[in-house]
């Protein structure tokens, strides 16, 4: 499962890079579709791109068939954003990038199926982890793949945080503290927890969110994110050890 979750992370990174390249080529051709659509690669965005790459332009009648939901009210703005000029070279480049995007999406879907099968013996732990704000199934899979479900190997939450690389450093000389840079640890688990911490921080009502913005005002967002990720790891350690779901803390 560790191999599959790490492979998925690498392919998701490649997928994001390819999508950024597509958007860059469109922008250079004065096709400002990304400035109108919140998600260029959503259902409506994909339909528009498919028709755009097929002929190099999109008619208003075709645009009606592509737009869904609230985007129909933005039909004129979407149409205006498509008035750029795509050369044959740019169309060829976009088609190749689009083909690679579709291949990566298919591969990621296959990897997800393998991960789901491997997660079956850990269904209880997955359900427990998903009760925590910011943690979805894929993040839970990374946590289980990297840490396992036997927390006794770490003995304490502090040792688990140190192993992950979320503990502050302790660099002192002549009684002066020079650096608090975090220790080296497991980069895969650390990045997954930082993503989960950022997701929890965007919830305006959650205590972890309030703590994040309180810390961010004093020491900056990056340090605050590490602090929240460490706090989440300690909570995860207790949840798995005690087999208990997440409970809203009274005071943080």
C-alpha cells in the first residue's frame, strides 16, 4: 500500500503539472478560459476543451451543450474568453498534453482501486480517521501506509511527531537558541498531514482553524501549518491507539 500511495502522489503531481502547461498554452494564445471558470478541468471545462481541441474554436450553439448549472448564466463571458487564436502548433501541443492528462487520470483511477482493495483489512481505522476534519480517504490511506495501525512502536505521540519530521529543532549555542527548524522525517506522511492541516484551517468554525489563524498572525502561515499538522498527528495517534473517533476539543 505504501508503494501505491507514493506512486499516486507522484502521478498526481505530474497531472497537476500537465494541467498547468495546458493553461499556460491557452493563456499565451489569449484564450482566457481559466479566468472565467473556477475549475478549468471540471465537467463543463473538459467538454469545452474537448471541442476546442477538435476544431480550434467553439460555436455559441456548441457552448450551450457544454455549460452546466450556474455557468449557463456566464455564457457570454465564457464565449468571449474563447476568442483567442490557436495556431496549428499550439493545437498539436495541447492535444498531446490533453492525451497525457487523460492517461494519467486513468492510471490514478487504477491505483485508487488497488489502494481500496488493500484498505479493506483497515476499514475500521479508515472510518475513524475520516471523522477528523481535513482527512479524506486518500489521506487516511497515506497515514495507514506510512505509520501502520500499531502505535505502540512509537510509544508516545512525541516520538511519532519526531519520526514524521514535525518536531521543532533544538539548536542552541552559548545558551542562545539559534534555530527551530523541524527535524528530518518521513516526507510522505508530513506532506499529507500538512495538506490535511491546510484543509482544516480553511474551515472557519473548527477549533483547529481558529488555532491556525491565531498562530499565523504571530509566526506566519508556514510555521502555523506545521504546528497544526503536528497537533493533528497527536490526535491521530490517540484516535488509533484508543479506537475512538474524533471529538471536538473544548479548548485548544
